[in-house]
């Protein structure tokens, strides 16, 4: 046996020598960035080092071992003595291979999914990061920790950044990957952040969906091994899922109010990947970042790659608090103009589609003004002359005014809106072209396409190649030129109605694997230019509704269109799902016509308003089709919305009843000082009349304060206590019981502290 093994080894050595001898000379002269192959680089032992990243209530504890490997030991409640972790040893840390690495790399003893995998010029793929130093600096509410790590053989550096938002209990994490060597390298995996948890059970809440059914909730108890949530769609990245999740620890049931919950959301508008890997000890490593799918990213000598931000928050008071943390951070920092109230509006799409004249629009403006709305938005169909945009088959890309349709011009319509006291908005979809357009005829090289292959159409359109700086200039120009059509444009609705298919870029040539990343970075470059020149313009991120809902886009956009499904009953789940991560003021939510254009359902106008009023209220219909009675109700609902919308935009959200768990949906927004609140309640399924007086426990009120409860927009309330005052404690502990038992019963209550 022994002899046999030795013979085998000798045969192998001879074979390798032979292979070396017959290798072409060039191959043997390959650059050797890791050429100290057989003399192991000695790493001096260091003192164990502790790095803590803290917010008002949470703490992330990172500790090095004596080799300088950085571990993530704790993300959760604030500890009084985190330095105790300097004496924390586990068998697993001692080289078992699955240690809780702060930023796991392919290499060393680590054999699970890496955050970072690098292919070096000599084709080796080993990276083992060692701690070199860290700094911490405070600026107002934000403390930034920067940790410098370096591979101990190559010149590859990683800087980990953690921005800790004290009051909101939010930590933003990203990495800078620096190729400090003299040879190019290729990034194979390059996640933004890793987080490690040591719980017994993990209940994961994440999203799924499709066009007109976005943001549906999926929930599962994680098993061992790997769960991945990702998209490869390139654009419209959030139509089928979302780069956001909730993780309830040590429980099998979801709670809005109790237990430890982590929320995470990646600020990236393209391919994303969230992985959840649970090992035999129940340790869970969560990686979040750009999806490495088909995206090997070249990094030249001296170049740095900056990953998108991963937003983390921790709550010990259930999912509700986790959402509120994200919302508060979003309003203060994450959403462009997130601290402002966006105007109510009438959008022309479902009321007029492509068929309108100037008179159609001015009539709609008159009606919008009469109803008390604050803005009119002209949707698709106003542009293109050679191939007029009279349907979705042509004209997209040709952004000159269609003068036969609107001979008086955009400025006339915008000025008319302003003269009636309304703001004016207009629709663009600058990343796209119909094949039947001057743009596609003149710039075929700007289209995303692969040589010799069919360019797959989606909604009769092609995608422009935003990796190309000339296309970026064009897309910026569409925004800029549209703004020049009138000095009275207050709002742009930016649409994006398809995803990437049959990918290929004439511009990228031999570097096709940059496409998915460079596309998103191209979009962000355009948006930065837009914001430099137009800081005050309200820009809506539309994207077919719900397809670009992420904190990468919200850095530049004020709000988004949550779904093309405007059926109020459908919106219950879409808006509930969206509220898990994104604040209500960003959710464009419109009252539309019946039968609904998507579902054909007929829903009472009151129910439609009560749903739309829980976000940024708008209307999406031809007002002329409303009866006098409906107009009166619309006026009333719009008027009362203005009374409490500061709470929708700036209050703390409490989800009271989930549409997934029964026959009701209920939520409320409470003023930060608890002086006022607005409560929305809906019956989504018929119930026996006897059990119709639903007891709903309100939340977030001051238990000792008395609140006057008033049901809005009705002559006769469904709540016997409407008009009376009750203590917050009473309302929060089961005394609040409006009678809602028929499908579509709904009620909105204003609570005013005495
Ligand atoms: C899709 C959007 O979601 C709609 O609101 C509308 O703007 C159409 N595009 C216009 O083509």
C-alpha cells in the first residue's frame, strides 16, 4: 500500500515536470503576483483588537484574532462591556473554516460563500484579509468607522465602512476594494456587507411578485445551507422581488411588536443578491451586495471599486420598530427630499391614455383644481413627430413635442395649470426606444444588443445602453430638454418599462461583464447631474410601478409609483409589503376608475380613497366620469387628507392588522410627539355581522393622554365612540372597536390629544 502511494506520487511529480517542460515559454512567464508560493509570508502576531459600531440602542462588535483576521461577534443589543469579546473563544474560530468573518473572502480556512473573491493576474484566487488599522469620526448624528484590511500576500486592500446613525438605530455598511498591486485583478464576488448571527431560529420575511402584483410577502423558517434572494433582470430589478428583508430571531412566528428583528435593504437599482447561509451550529451569515451573476468586474492597478450601501437596522420590539427605524432614516437621509410633503395630484394616464388634446388636459386641470388637488401630471403620449407616440408601439426616444396633438405647446398647459393654482408635471422614459423611432434608426449602436442576435422586445421597446457615456449624455439631455419646454415644470415622472434581455453592449466591446454594474452606475451618474441642475424638481421613480423601489434610486427620487395595479383591494397587499421597508410618503397611491382597468373589479369610492390616503394621495381617472355625489365625496376626502397628511409623511407607522392574517387591514401613523394620530381600518372579506365590531389595539399612543377620536368623511360613524375622548391606554388595550364587517367597509379616524 505504502509502495503503491509513493509510486503514485512519483508518477504525479514526473507528470507535472513533463507538463512544465512542454508548456509554451509564454505561459511559464505569466506574471506571478502571488509568487512567494512556497515561502510562506510571515504575519507578525498582533494584539487582539476590538472595534465597536454603536447606535443609541444597537451595537456591532468586531474583534480580530492574533493573526489579524476580523470577526463579527455581535450585532444586536448594546452591551455594557463589549471588550469581554476579546476573551471569547470558540472551537469554530480556531480554524475550522466557518468562522464568523466580518468580510469573508475566498481563501484561507473559509469555505463558505465569500463576500469577496478576487481573481489575480496569475489566476490564483486566494485572499486572506488582515486588520491593519481603524478610525472613527463623528459628524452630528452619524459616526463613521473605517477599517483597513489587507491581504497578507498581494497588494489587495479592503476598507470597510460603517456609518452608524445614532437616533435611527441604522447602520450603513459598504466596502471599498482597492487594487494596490501593479497588475489588474478581477472581482468575482464583491458584496457590500456581511452580518453574522448566532440564534436558534431565523424567520425570514422577503418579497415576491410581478407586474401589477409587486411586493407580496413570503415568509419562511430558514433551514440549514443556503437561501438566496436575487435578481438577474438588470433594470426593473424589483418587479419580482426586492433587495430588502426582515429576519426575526429565535422565533417561528412573525411579530410586529415583540422580539429581535433585523431589517436589511441594499441601496442598488440593478442585479442584487442576498444570501442566508446557516451552518450546523445555527450560525447564519448574511451577505448582501451586487449579484456577481455574469459580472466579473475588472479592476486595473491602482483602481478602487466602491460597493453600494447595505442598510441594516436592529429592533428588540418586533418588525414594527425595525420598519420605523428604516422609515426614520429614509426620511432624514435616504430619500431625496424625504422630509418634505409631496403634492396631491391628478395623473392623466388612466383618464386619457394616449388620446388627448390640449382641451382634454385643460379640462382635467380645471377639475383637479376644483377638487382641491395640487398638481396635474401629463403622462405618456405628448411627444414624437416622425412616429407620433399615439400608442406604445412607436415614438419612444423622440422627445420633441408632438405639435399636431398639442399645438399650443407644453408651456401653455403648464402655465394653465399654474394659473389654476396647480403645479405641473410631465412623463418621460429616457432609457428606452421603440424600434420604430428616429432614435433607433439614427443610433443603432446605442441599443442593448448582442452581435447577430435578435434584440428581444418588451412592451414593444428596446433598452438604451447606459454604460455608454454618449447615452448618459442623451438621457440627461432628455430630462434637461424636457425641463426647457416650460419654466413651469415642477415634477418629472421617470418611467422604465422593461428589463435587460439578450444583454450586449457595443460600447463595452471586450468587457461585456461590466454591463450590469456600469448600467446602474451610468443611471446614477445621470441622476447626479439632474440633481445638480434641478435640486427642487420633484422626480417620481415610476418603472412600470414598483420595479425600481430601492434605496439606491431613492437617493435621487422623491417618491415612486408603487404599482400599475390601482385596484384598491390589490393595493392593500402591495402597500402593506412596501411599508415594511419604505416610508408612506414615498408611495404614490392613486384613486382610479371602476371597473378597475387592471382587475375589472368594482370597488366603492370611499374604500379607494381610504387606501390611497394612507400614502401620497393622487387620482388617476377622468374626473368628468364622477357623479356629483362622488365629486362631493372626493372633495371631502381630499380636504381631510390635507388635515392629517403630515402624519402620513412624517409620523411613525404602526401596522395593526396584517392583510395576510385575517379579514382586516389596519395601520396608523402617530406624530413623533404623540400629540396626534391617524388610523386607517379596512375590512377585506365579509364577516358574520355578529363579530363585525372588531376590537383593534392601537399602538404608539401616550397611555396617559386623552385623545378625541373622530371618524373622517362620513355623516354617521361606524364607531360608537367617534367624537369622544379616550385615554391612549384604553385605545391601545382593546377598547377601540369600529363596526367593519362587509367587504370594502373602511374607516379613517383622526386622534387629537387633549
Ligand atoms: C407605465 C407606468 O407605470 C404608467 O403609470 C404609465 O406611465 C405608463 N407606463 C405610460 O406608458
